[in-house]
């Protein structure tokens, strides 16, 4: 592995109880960071070094709760260096059948959650004159996806958020980027009927699904000084599914 | 070390981004072929330096703008070196000037050196990668290839061409476990941007959200990431590294 050393840095990962978030959490811990995991309920993994790990139960779509979480992080660890807005849900449905709840839930968690945590974290990072904000978008935010007008809109919105925030925060040495995964094997995609999973794999040029580790690798790269001149950018990790 | 036993070919490796990339690959125990056109002395220095540090570098003099001799030189190189695992198509020139006063020679020279040569080099290196079913290729585009820049129509065309080439090739060779990506640097401190006045450089830095020009080492880090197994699920992508200038 390319060695990434994040010793002394403090990270927050939302949606860290499972899937991509859980692997990002593990990799950040391995790289030496202290990590605060946010989710609706705790994940199954345990045995993390309690000096460098904290779980806070919170709903990312709650703006005020996000501010409180960041305050708790600052109280416990004294700083905040890396924020990974990963929490996401999908409520697939064709547009003409989509309920207002399907729409609102996805927008509030996937886009609202990213905004809430970017906003809360950026205040702390501004004081430090350093920080990294990373959002998990999706190739479906770069292209449209059948059955995902809500998800595509939210994930595209995340990209707009990243670019505008990058422009605002660059002068404080805060970098803001996104990773756009393609088809990754997680609990979210496990629920898909096999026919659709196979179709997704067929779309890739590498003819395989991605793993959460592939996304975590890109996140670690963006969280480290290896990417110190990259901001406002979206890195696709999709096996060539959307070229 | 993970990269042990791997060989990389970096074009334009005696200066700027190419030099920093070659240096970083060598530090990671990758054998590096230093591609260069003119300066024997600079190439020899890099090879000597590598050897003194227990690393392996070989110099390969190939003039990428010489369409007549390039295929012969490449064939000789591949015959000598064997398989190449990593290719960084970095060599490039920029002869700025408004289109109205650009000679067709200049236009053709820019497109040949920056785009056609990258494709020719890739063609020769690809055979070995396909046989081995392993390879990772990084092509050097530019933010100018995506956004344009007054005074750089030929350069922009060549760099935009690199993006199209990258995407098409990624689709062609994915089934052979070969990944192809591009890097689009913004303003990086090299001889190419060295021609700008201090005043102009400061003006540019002020337009960049991160308030500084990039360093060749920044681009080298991204190149290494894209070549490495950490990027095993990344292909057909172009990543901008510009301090946010494009925003």
C-alpha cells in the first residue's frame, strides 16, 4: 500500500456503521488518525482503540445535531482535520410514482447530510487554517440513473456543494473534494435484484464490481498531503462504468 | 515493498513533472526508464543519482517530435528493456501564440509531440502489457485541454486529444487488466511556466483558491496513486490537479 500517515489527525466519518463508511473508518484508524463514527446505530465491528475512536449516534439530516457533534469532537479531541460525508440512502422509484417522502428523505440525508457536516466542520477548520472535506457522491450524480431522480439529484448536488465550498475555503488551506463510486458491493447494493447487479457489472469496462476498499483508498488519498494541490475535484472510482 | 520488480517508462523525465515523477517512482523501488529528447547530461545525472541511492534507472534518448525515427527508437528500446508495467506519457511542449499568427508547422509540431507521440509510445509499450495482462498508463493532459486558454489553441487541442485518447484506450484494454487515466495539471512550477513573469505568476496564484502554483511533486504523487493498486478500480478518468483554479 502507499503509506499514508495521519497520526495526530482527527477525522469524522458519517454513515460509518456499515458498507463504504465502515471501511473508510478502519483505514483512517490504520493510518493513525483518531476517528469519530456517526450513524443512526452502532456497527457490528468492535475492538477499536478507545483512545482514538468514538461512536456518536446521530441523524445526519439534522443541522443542529451536526453542530453539536462537531462541538463534542472538538471537546474530546481538540481539533478536526478530516470530514468524510459518506452517509447515504436510496429510495428508488420512477419519477411519476415517486412519493414526496422518497424525494425528501434522499435529499435530506444524501445532500442535506453532506451540507450539515461540511458547514459544521468548516467553522472549526477555518480556525485551524487547515482541513479536508470529502464527500461521497456517485457516478449517478454525474449521469442520470433510471429510477433515481432523487438520488441522482442529491449526488449531483453534492458535487455543486463540493465545488462552491472548495472555492470559499481554499484561502484557509481547506481542500474540498468528492469521490464518485460506481457499482460497489455493499449492503446497499446487496438489496438489488441479481439481474440489475449483473447489468451494472456489464457496464463497467473492468467487468467487475468495486469493493469498499477501492473507495476508501481514494478517500485516504484525498485526506492526505499526497493530494495537497487537489481541490474542487471529483474522482471517479467506477471500473470504467461511466467513461 | 509492493512495487518490487516493476518497471516504468516516463517520457520527458529530465525536467519538471516528468523528473519529479521519475524520482518518486525510483524512491518506491520501481525501475525507471528516463525518456528524454535532448539533454544527455541531465539524463546521465538522474541515472547516476539513482544508482548511488541503490535504485535502477536507464536513460532512453528518443526525440518524440521526430516522426520519422520515433518508431525505430521505440522498437529498439522495447527489445532492450523487455516488458514495461507502468507508462507515464508526460513529455510535452507548448509554443504559445495566437492562432492568427501560428504557423501550420508549429501547430503540427505541438500536436505531434504532445498527442501523436503519446499514442505511438503507448502502442509499443502496450504489446508487452497485453501479453502480461498487466499495466497502468497515465497520460498528461492539462486543465487547458478542458477549459482552453488564449494563446494555446494547439496546446489545448493536443491536451484535449489526450483525454479522448485516454477514454477510448481505457475501453479498449480494460479486458487485459490495463488501466488508463489522465492527469490535468493547472499551473505547476516548471520550466514551462518558468517563462511567465513574477508578476504574472502572482496574478495567477491570486486566482487559485489554494493561492499557490502547484509543485511537480504534487503531480508526481497523483501519478503514483493512479499507477498503484490503490487505484485498481479507477480507469478512464481524468483528474485535475490545479489548486481549484478551474472552479
